[in-house]
């Protein structure tokens, strides 16, 4: 304006987000760093980073201001490549949120998860998502994962996708032990579709949820677990202890459910007096739940006075 003082737009910018999905993997490090250098005073969020990019130079430029990072392993990632990435992350002093997709990489045994111990050194990290879907992992993999993630006691959000891995009962118990150790956890996304487990072990696993007293958001995928329909009320009873929940998503997939057991599960939903958002994902026409089950769900929903969003 005339007579006023010009203010540099860069000085006003306090938050900067860079999406890297469409950038060429072979981009030279100098050019990649050039994408962020004009905003040296802004806190930064990077999404779509590939571990095949020259990220070390980028992290060096951003190590005092990068707060949120979403990274994708890409094809043919190696255990040593994951470890190198994790070591670079340790230098990001302000990193509070990390979302890492290493699904379908066939990383296999527990030794391939050595990178996690370096992530556990991220002192500012409060939100962590790791997608480990379909990686030929077994129970020993979960032992290692649980041991290292327990060091992140400051986490308020954890997202784990271990779907399509043969982790067995021992793997589930390690997951439960991890959840119980994270005392500050307020948000949990746990996807374990296609991880067959016997009903007795599954019932024991869900008892760990009773320790998550601070949880307000839960996203649970229990599809394709081949569980007995009679287990459903027991799951509902364990979840009913989470009285602070405001958001709940449960994905049953095509699990075979019986109407009486679904009715009992719905009765437990009435415990969520603070619930605002509810999503029950299932093909109700194909999983054995008849009209009586949906009527029971309707009766429960009428008791949830704060409910604002419903998806069935």
C-alpha cells in the first residue's frame, strides 16, 4: 500500500507443505533441496517422500524445522536402506509425526526390523504410523517391533498395519503388551486383517485394550481373522471399557457373524456415552446378520446422545 511498509511474503510464511509424489526419483540432491530453501524460516511438512530420493541432503537442510513426514519405501527396499533412513530421521530434532509405508516389501524376519530401534530415539515424536502389510513377518518380528516401540512412551497416536502376516498368537500378545505400555496413547489405528488366530488367543489379546484408558479414537480392522462368531460379544465387552472414545471404526469385512452375537456386541456400544463418530464396516447382507441385529443396533444408537456421524 502507498505510504506503508512492504512486508516480504517469505517472512510471513510460518508453515510450508511440500508434496513429493510426482517428483522424479532421480532428481539431483541440489535440485530437491532447492524446493524448500526459499522457506527456511517456516516449519515444514513433507508428504510422499520416497526412500529412493536423495533425502539425506534434504533432511540436512530441514533438520531443525521438519515436523511432519510421510514416506514411502518404494520398490525393493533393503533392511540396510531402511536403517539408513531411520538414522537420518534421528537428526530431525523437531519431527513429531512420521508416517512410513513399507508394505509388501517381503522384509521377512525380525532382523529386517532393526531400523525401528533408531526411530525409537526420536524424542519429539508423538504420532507414528507404520504400514507393514504383507511382509512375510512372523511372531519374532512382532517381538522385535514391540520391544523397540515401547521406548516411545510419549506417543499419543499409533497406527500399525500388520495385515496379511502370519504373526500367530505370540505376535498378538506382543502387540497387546506394546499397547499396554503406551500410557499416553489417545489415538490408535490397528489393522490386522488376514492374520488368523484362534478364538481363545484373540479373546486374551482384546483384554489388553482395557488398559487404554486415555483412548479417544480407535480404528480397528479385524476382517478375515477366521474368528468364531461367539467371540464378538467378548470383543465388545473389552472395548466397552474405553469410555472416553469419541471416534470408533470397526471393519468386520466379510467375517461370518451371527445375529445373537451381533446383538450382544451392539449392547456394549451403549457404554460409549461420549461417542461422536461411529463407523461399522461390513457387508451386512453377506455376513449372517439378520434384521433383528440391525434393530438392536438402532436401539443402541438412540442412546448415544452425542453421536453426530454414522457410517454403516
